[in-house]
């Protein structure tokens, strides 16, 4: 709440002709409309009116209870509203309506969403060590790679309009056609080196892509694009892959198991598939172009940050 003294000081400076309204408002972080109202009060009554007391009922939850609720849903995202209410009553001896908790979560930007399951095999300690290790890198030094599959199904839209109570039905031909694998890399400044091959990528194909397509765009350590990061699937772990990367003066690092959220290229794949549903691909060149159209430099930077690789200077 802005004090009466600050509003009086700003109004007096404007009335005396020492400051403009905008100049008087900025240093005190108050709005120009507040300064104008204060000037009006000063001219009419030679004083500034104190703010009216807030009306309405008091807050149903204390600040301590709000912090407790946020901690609950952070550690147990599947918790029900009635379970939250029971925990509040147990901890604070305060009976709270479910609607109160629902309004609180809504006001804080929380919604009840479809759950994303995380593999139990995920090693939290190994993931923590991974992020600590990666703190030494500038994101511009990192380049992430992975594969994703594409066929006619990738072009299909998954939602449609229908009258309430009726299904949304689209007549389609149930034929997937040729299945392709898209193998790109994601750097801090955008998507690069997209390669499309029929069927799947095996170890030999991955090695060819790394050696002849990706590495020519990379730089020796510690320059930009000098650290290749991939998941630990067998296709990526060939001895020859590490050899050609190291011979180019670059580093090869594997992500912890069951940790696709640590690979920002997964966000890029989602963006590419959304683009394909709006702009279907007819051939391999369309798939390559979809990569560049769907993932801009701004997107890439946001995907890096969402995966925990923040912006720093080299």
C-alpha cells in the first residue's frame, strides 16, 4: 500500500512546478493516475485522503496455510482437495471448505491436469549430479540429438468440433504409409542437421549422421556447439561414435536413464508434430522443412531453459 506521505510529496512537487506527473510517479513506483488524484485532493482539501479500509471478508487461509498447501501439491501432485482439507485441519486445527482450496489454487495459477507419469527407475541422485555437472557449460556449447518417428499418423489432427453430447468424427483412410525416422540436432540457436531416413535409425546410420552431417557444424571444445548430448540408448553408444566425436575435438555426454525431460529436443519434436498436423508433409523434404518452420531460434532458447540449461556467457 502506498503511504500518504509519498503521495503528498509527489503531488506537492507537481503543484509547485518542479516535476511533471510522469517524473514524480516513477521514482516512487506509483501510477500517474494516483499522482493526479493526489493533486486533486491537495488542491481541493489541502491534504491527501487516507486510503479507505479494505472491505469484504478476511482471507480464509493464512499465509502459513497457503505455503503449506503449495508444499503439499509440490510433493504430492495427485492429492485430492478433500485430502488437502484434512491435512490443514490436522496441522492447523482449521476446517476449510473444498471450494476455498479450489479458489486458492486457481488464483495461484494451478489447474488439475492430465498426469505425466515418471518412470520409477529414474535415479534422482544421478539426475541431480547431471545438472550439477552441466552447470559448468554455457548452453551455447551444448547440442542435443535424438530421433523421432513420422508417418501419416503424425499429420492427423486429434481434436474436432461437434455438438455437445456428440462425438467429433472425421472420415479418414486408415493407412499409415511409409514410416520415416527424423534425426535432427537442437542447438541454442535453433534446429540443425535434420536427416530423414526410411524406417528406423540403427547404430550405423547414427554414426554416419554424426560423422558426415553433424560434426561439420560443430566446433572443438570449448567453442559453441562443442558438446554433443544424447540419451543412453544402444544406438548412440557405439565405440565409433565416441571416437569420431573425440577426434573432432568435441565431447560426448549421455543423459541419465529415463530422463527425456532433460533433453530439450523433446520439446522441439512436439512443436514439429503440431506443425505437421496443420501442414501435412508429402515427402522427406517437407519433413526437413517442417523442422525449420516449427522451431525458431526463440523456441530453441526457451526449450533449453525449460530443461534446466540456463543462459550464461562463455
